[in-house]
């Protein structure tokens, strides 16, 4: 008997009725997008508080732990890279001291070995802040995409652009068109992001089902498949838009 596993993909819209789902898309844009910009200027403690608040909000919206961890997958590789750079920077600072021979001799003793290892493995404040900033931005993006359908995103962006164009037309006359082409293109781009992650989830499952391992061969094989599949999806969307006169 075939067993069907529920696929979890990053930023996948969840059809439930949560407090965040009930908010209009325009209001969510004005609430969540400025928060993403604000994250760039927050301290590490403030970012940690924001991450905790985002987790609580996700639970209130009935997003499971698995869904929240799935959304954070794009940040894992970047966080690992940041940590590796932090360890490299600590190592460089420790051994680039002018008293290198003294430092090296101290490292040979048990008394100084453990503090030196702790110093090397402790992430620097700036690298830690960058990683926390990325986690919070991804959490905010997940709250937006998981609570807003592609149609709601398009309608919300078109409403904002139509309002702006209408005001500009009042000032500059009929030279300003009322067609919301920018909003349509932006909404198409935003709705395409979850689809790319969903396609990668399918490719990853197919790779594992065939006994593939997480190595360099996986990257060289699956990335080209992802690119090809993404181009096919983009071409299909373009045909659908032309068919609807978009």
C-alpha cells in the first residue's frame, strides 16, 4: 500500500482561519514589511526578543513547530557560513598577535587550552547579529506568505499602486496610466518564491527516494533540475497571463 507523506515547503500558504489570516493584505504589508526594514538597526538582544515574539505569533496563527523550522531552512546554510567566518576571524585575531610565540606556548598548556578553544568557538557579536537578523526577517516573511494567498498579495499590491497612480494622475493629468503593471509584476515575483521552494522540496524528496546522499553530487545534479523546472513554471505563468490579457 502506498504511503503518502505530507510535503512541507518553505513559505507555503496555509488555509486556516487565524487572526493574521483575517487581516487585509494591505494592512499586513504596512505592518510586516516595515518590521523587516527595522530589523536592520536592532541590537542582538532586541533581535532575540523579536524572534521570540515571531514564534509566539506563529503559534497563535496555528503554525506548527515543523512548519516554522521548515521556513528557517534557508537561514541554516547562511548561519553556518557566518559561524565559520566568526571562528576564522577569532583564529586570525588570536594567532596574528605580535606575541605569537607566547600565545603558541600558552596554548600547549592545559590551563590556557580550554579558554582558547572557548574563545575560538564563541561567535563574534557582529556575526551573531547578522544571523539573528536573517532569522527574524525570514520569520516575518513566513508570517506574510503563510497567511496570505497569491491572489490576496496581488490584490493588495494592486490596490496600493492604484491608489498611488490615482493621486499622481490628479496632479499630472492623464499622462499617468491607471494600469497596475508594477504591482502585477511584483506580485508575480512574490508568489513565485514559495513555488521555487515547493519545487525544491519535490526534487529533494525524489533525490532521497532514489538513495541519493547529501554531497556535492546532489548540488551539481539537482540545482540544474531546479533551474529547468523554475523556467518551465515561469513560462507556464507567462502563457496564463497572456491568455488572460495580463
